[in-house]
């Protein structure tokens, strides 16, 4: 087979990135896989082009719920980066560590996620102090700290990243700042600060057109649903989660958006439970659990979160045996995490108290 044309690897890699941003996810995978295949064929396995394209493909697969395949590619890319560039390389190794930490966090491997995120942050603190690169690394580390329940350090890191973005003259209502605001909203929800969460969600810029779907727009609507749930507003939560589900269904990329569908189903189930529609809640929560089993590790605290929500509904429906089974699985997941946020621990404690009292 003839070698690829000059710059073909870069062309397909950049094309895949652009397609991913537009949520043309099947096409993005084809482009990134083509870039990775060409890089290996033309440069051999131990080459920077292989490293970069493998990292991009692995990160995409994690985003679209092909979690184990994505983790395998990113872990291989991490090993390759360290062999080729060293453990403290400020470009290739740092980029892989950051991508891997993000994937591990989404999958539910929080200890590994924190180690890789902190390693990436440490490189940028040393090599890029005061930079926007450091801001992004700090934000990714903060996201893991929220999951672990280290709320005060997470807040400090998000404030640090926000200050770096202000220093770089990024407007607070601009697209670049939105990721920080979304994390601020998620942290507020984890801490039980409903007012703060709704304020941060309200700051997120609403696009003139919602027809061009993106991960960021889905995240904003899901956060809005969760802030509404925390406020006891079942109708608003139902509206937002339904809008996400409908947008995903219309996208033509539903199979690649299972992580978002799982979260929307969880929010819809909680909204139905809040409105005392236990049958509707049970159906939505079962869908959320099925999707999270598909896209997350078996020990993911987010899977346990959905199990606890369904157990509570089944207890409301009078099926104590089903509730106990679900609670037992959630308890086993929690036991796999020596450190875990109170936003995960508290609902399970409340459920176990109900089971013990009834």
C-alpha cells in the first residue's frame, strides 16, 4: 500500500476534531481512526503521530460511551508518551494525562483520574504558570475533586482557573468561560447550594439557535434540570431533561450520545418521582441504569447514584425486595471508593435508613 499523501494524517485528525465539535460523531470516529491507521502504517508504532492520533481517538471514544476501548487507547498512549518524551513532557505527555484523567473520571475510576489529572496539572504549574493551559488543567482536576467530595479544594481550584481566564481577558459570558461556570454549578449542586447552582446556570450563555447540537449545550440543559430538581421544581426538570432526550433523538447520533441520554433519563426519573409518578419514574430510572451499565465501569459512583434513585422509587411503590437488592448493589459500589462525595453518600444513607425503618 502506498504511503499517505503529505499531511494526510494531520488532515484526517483535524477533520475528526471538527466533526466531533459538530457532533458528527460517527464521521469523527472514521476520520480519527483513519488518521491513527495511516500514522501507524507510515511511521511505525513508536512515533509522535501515532501518539497524537491514538490520544484523539481514545478521547472521542470515551466521550461517546465506548469507555473501555477509549481507556485502553489512552492508557497505551500514556505509556507511549512517557517512552517517547518522558513523564514530565509539557506537551504530549501532559495532553495524554489530561485526556486520560477526564475519561477515567467519567468512567468512575476516581483514584486513577485524580492521579492523572494532578500529574497533568503539575506539569503545567511548572512549565506554563499563569497560562490558559493551566486554567484548563486545574478545572479538570477540580471536576475529580468534586466527585471525591473535596469541595473546598475544588472551589479554590475553580476560583484560580477563573482568575486566570479573567487575566487573559476572557469574558465571563463567553464560550471559553462556560466550562468553568458549568463546573461551578456542579460543585454548588454537590454542596447543596441550590441558589448558587441556579445562579451559575443562569450565567451560561443561551445560544440563538439550539439546532446546532453540542456537548456544551447538552451539559447546560442537564445542569438546568438538576438545579430545578434541587429546588423541588419537577416541571422545569422534566422540561429540560425531555428537551435533551428529544435533541439527542433528532441528532441522528443517538447511539454515540448514550452518556447524555443516561443522565437525561436519570433527571427525568427523578422529576417523575418528585411529581409522585412512580411508574414513570421507575421506567426512566431503569433506562438510566441500563445506559450507565453500558458506558461506565461496574464500580462507577454514577451507576450507584441511579441505583439508589430507583431503589427509593421501588420502595415508594411497595417493592421492598427490589429496593433492598438495588441498595445492596449501590452499597457494594460505594465500598469500592474509600473517598466519595457526600452528594453520593447521603442519598444512600437516607435510603438505608428508610429500609431499616420500614
